[in-house]
């Protein structure tokens, strides 16, 4: 049996349409079978509400009496990209305020506009014959804008990895706060209620598919950026009219220590055209597998701790190494349900009809990592291989001599097998002398927990460790703690404090 | 239940907590404390049925005892029920009910403030 999109739209128009949410569908298929479910149900609605950093909006302000070609622009002190004609911009959700930092950003401007609050525009221009004005400052609201069109380059991940932290200090990530020693797990997405798991082959979702976006009736533009369907990480580029949106479904947020992001509510109705589609919408959380990834390791290919199903994640507790670890969603399942329900209501009320995609989404695409043409520099290339050391039994006075001789501020302390057991600095030595403790041994005054680097580590990671610990040098050791050299902040130049300028 | 005990400059001079434990025979769990020469506070956990006896024994000039209720303020307008707070709170203050709505059990809170700092919607605050 097959159904056409026209059959379903006819049912929507005459009020006989049968719509269920993706949460209800598996039991219906179990009870009626695939062909029975196809006969009984016309549309399955999905929903998700989570942090979607890759979001933003095109705004058009209209021309003021003395025209301006806005070249640099700020909205409530959040910079928007003004390089799109004269009075237009693209405001990115994650752009942060020049005055309030991570507490306020593009997402907050978008939420303020949707809430009807007024926003201050400030723009600068060089001034031309046709656009003579050089600056403008003006208050505006959403209704003053000609267009406010949300365009989200990458929404609604098919699947996203869960996060934990196997390291020994807490990390603040876009997956939230991760406690050291894998004491919590965070995950994102509504699992089997999410849009893409219900159409994993993109047999109905494509360019032009009508969707629910932030409360508006929106549209799928096409594949999203970083779309990687063959790896199970499909994404969608979506659009919708901000003037129809609601703060019930669009919320600015700050991941502390990471930055601004935007929670986007999104839902896709899946028209049931054939049995294949019905089978896909019968997906359960038990069927959806993702990886728990160690965010304590700050490299692209982070180690996978274990595989896990959404059913396990949603249960609130997942086992790692025999320990029960509590989980947190970052997305709201309650809101995802609301969205699937709201979409169902709109279809039943005849306010939302189905359409076939005008162009399919590439199902074979795989995301590529950045091919860095510069070489990633390693600690071993930047470290100083000649250094002085001392043993714990030697005196503080001897340590002072050694520092002077080595012309350094840092003296690694080693045992009889050349293994690192501590460090003393010029500060430690000065302190000992000031307190008349120069007869003490080095082991009595040394710092035992030494911040170290490995020789094959990327130098950027070591530089960040220097900064986070506010220290001047790292001791470079091999895995058996044998000292190989010193990495000094003054040798790293721009790497510390600023991005690396070439 | 949790008791917030504050000391002024007189209150910090004596071993008031130890004396109250000895006098009342009530064991308490010190959840947090910050006390120096000028003033201080401590958060104590006592069994509900023993609280009255312990509070009585703690009565002393310079010592103020307040039963801690509603430590966590949960702004329902801002909260989107994402649940990020659930697993970062080691005291299990937060949980979901059957409809995935966030529930807050303030009784368990030790005022560490981590949930306040990491709530993406800034929907949580503490009442000290």
C-alpha cells in the first residue's frame, strides 16, 4: 500500500487526518503491524529542543532618511556581520557582547527581539556619494524590521555523542560542566523523538520540507553544514520567519566557561507514504546508539569511553568501569514533547500541510576534518633541551647556586633514576632565604605536584596549561617521568595569551 | 534538616558547636563551614527529630540559628527543564518527574552554588 502526499493533504483539509507523535508510533506499529500502521496513520510528528550554536538571523533595517551603507554593526553591543549590502546583517547566535562578554550574545539579541523588546543598533560606514551617512545609533523592535529571517546553518543533529571527563580536573565545555574522574555524563537530543532518527535515510526530509522552527512554520533549506550522513551525523539547514516565533521555543543560553549558545525548538512532520517510512518511524530509544566521549582530552578525535543507547542515557544512570554515573540531558525532553504535540495540533487543525522535498539530501556525504597545511608544532620542537636539575637531598643554598648557574627560574627535582619528583623556583628559594631556612633540603621546600608536558603533545595544549596554571614553565618528561627538557612561556611568544599570529 | 548557624565576633570566641553537641548528645554533620576570627557560618545537618534539642543547646550570645528551607530558588519562567543541573549536583538536589519536569529538593542543598553557575538559562539562585 502507498499513500500520496495529496492523499494526506486531502485528509488534513477535510479534517480526517490521523497524526501521532514519534513517541506513540513504536507501540502502534507493534500492535497494527507496518501495513496496518500505514493504513491508520498519516503523519508522525517529531520534536527537539536543544542548544544549537549554529544559528542566526538575517535582518533588514530599511533605509534611514540620510542613507547609510552599514559596514560595521553592533546590536546591543553584539557585532553582526554587515557585509551583506547596505542595511542588512547576519547576526550569529554565538557572537558575544563587546561589553558583557559571555552573559549576553547574539542569541540574547534574537530572544529580546522575539520577546518584543527594543534593541539598540549602532553602525559605522565610510560614507559614499549615494550613502553619505557615516554612523547611526537607533532603537528598534522586531516589528520595525522589514525582514527578520532565521537561518540556522546546522540544526537538528541526527545523533550527537554524549560527554564525560576522564581527566583529573573539571572541564567547562559546550556539553556543560564535566566533573573530573567521569563523575557525570551529559548528552543532547531527544532520542527517538528527534526528527532525523525518524527518517535516517532522508527519504522524505529534503530541501523545501515544511517544519516547525522556533514556533514558526519554517522550511528545510537543505543539508546542514558538517552534514555527515554516512557517519550517522546528518544535519539540516533550516529557516523560518522570526516574526512568527515565540520565546517558548527560542531561548538564549550561556554555557559557563564556554560561551553563548541558543536553544532552538524544532520539529519535522513525517508524512507516511510507504511501509519503509513507517518502519523508520517505529524507532525506539533502545535502537539509537551513540558514543560517550572523553571531553577531558582536548583534541578533535577524542577517545570513546563506551557505546551507549539513548534509552540508557535517558534512564538517568549509565555504568562506566563498574560505577554508576548520573546523566544530564542538555536538551529539554519536556519541550521536545511540547513541540511534537504542538505540530500535531497544527496539522489536525488544518494549519500545516505536507510537501514533498524539491531536492533530496545527499546520503553519502561524510564530514572532512580540516586539512591543516601548517604543521602542528609539538612540545619537543619548542622545548629547551639543556637544563639544570637538583636532587631532593641537596641544600636550598645549592639550589640557589644551581639556578644562578643555569640562568633559570625553574629547577626540576629528580631522584636517583632521573625521575621528576618535584620542582623549586626562584620564588621558593627567596622565601626560604627570607625565613632563614637556607639550611633545609630541597625536598623540604619543593612543590611535589609538578605541571608537566609530554614531548609529542601539540604545543598549543601545553601553552593553555601554562596559562590556566599561571606559571612560567612546564617540565617536559617522558611517560616514565624522566626529565627531557623545559618549555618556557617566554619561548612561546604569541602562543601564550594571544592566538598565534604568523 | 539543615541548620544555617552564623557567628558574630562574640560567637566565634567559644567552641559553641562542640559544646552544643556535648550538651545535647545530638550528632551533627558539618556540611560546610567558613569561620575566622571576626565572624563565620556553618551549615549543619541534623535529624529532624533531634533538631529542636540541638538548637536549644546552641542558644548562646553571638550565635544565630536558622532552619534552612527553600535554599534553591527555581525560576520557572527561565527554566526550560534541560536538566543539566541534575548530574553536576553531587547532593542530588535535582531530578525529573515522570513528565520530564525538573524537581528541586532544596532540603539536600549545601549551598555550593555550582548549579547557579552552570545553569545555561540562569534559572537558579541561592537564598542564604
